[in-house]
C-alpha cells in the first residue's frame, strides 16, 4: 500500500486475502433502522459552523442545541430543521458565512431546513475595521445576524461566569425555537 496509507480490516478477512481495500459495508455509527428517519426533527436547534473553528461547538455547549459541524443537518440522523449558521468576524469567516448563505439561496440544503439566523463570534477583542463591518451589513440584509463579543475565558476552555447580554438574547431565541413544537 505504501505512502503511509492504512487499510481497515473487515471482520473475517485475513490480511493476505483479497478485499482488504474494500470499503466497510455501512457507516460505523449505524445502530439499525430504529433510529433512522427520513426528515429533519422539529425539535431543538442546530448550530452549523460555516468554517472550522467558527464556534458552533461552543454555542451548543453554552446554549444547548445540536452541534451539526460544518455540514447541513442530516435527515437520517433526525437532526434539527431549524439552524443557525456560525462564523468568526474575520475576513475568511465572513466569506464562509456568505458562501453558506449563497448555497441556501440556491437550494443546496436538505428539504425542510429553516435558517433562524447567523451568529458572528468576535475573532479579537477590538473594534472591527470598516470593510468587515460593511460585510456584516450585507449579511444583515440577507438574514438576521447576532453578534457575540470576544470572551477571553473561552480561549482556555472555561465558560463565562455571566453570559454577555448578546448571548442572553441568543439563548432566549434558542429557547423560543426549541419550544415551538410544544406550543403548537
């Protein structure tokens, strides 16, 4: 095989027999048909990272909801239909959010998915330069935008002692969207 590649052995197949490079029959997380669905869940909210390191995992930890990662929600996993796209306020983060919104506009997302808004997490403890503020204004013309301030405690893996008011508002929005099913 060479070049540092690794083969995964299927049960019952010895290393010397053909079939070593064949893909496994199914995904490793498949627990059977009982948990599989064909539509997104009406419960909860999902956090989609527009790029790696966007902060979706942190928001899910702080506010609840499902950390979907850097992909659309999967109906087979019954992930939430209502989602927030998360990105950093640096140039690349804002470009990634723009690409995600463009893909949504073109319909490249699962049926039934609903964008609740965009969350922009500060990438530094300073004011944003005018060009980045201009990009945020453009994003606001497309979707509701929620900005989260810089929190130094998150850099070392700690949670804030007190939620900043922007996160407090966001947690109220998340709770409102999590209770939609129960109210109807």
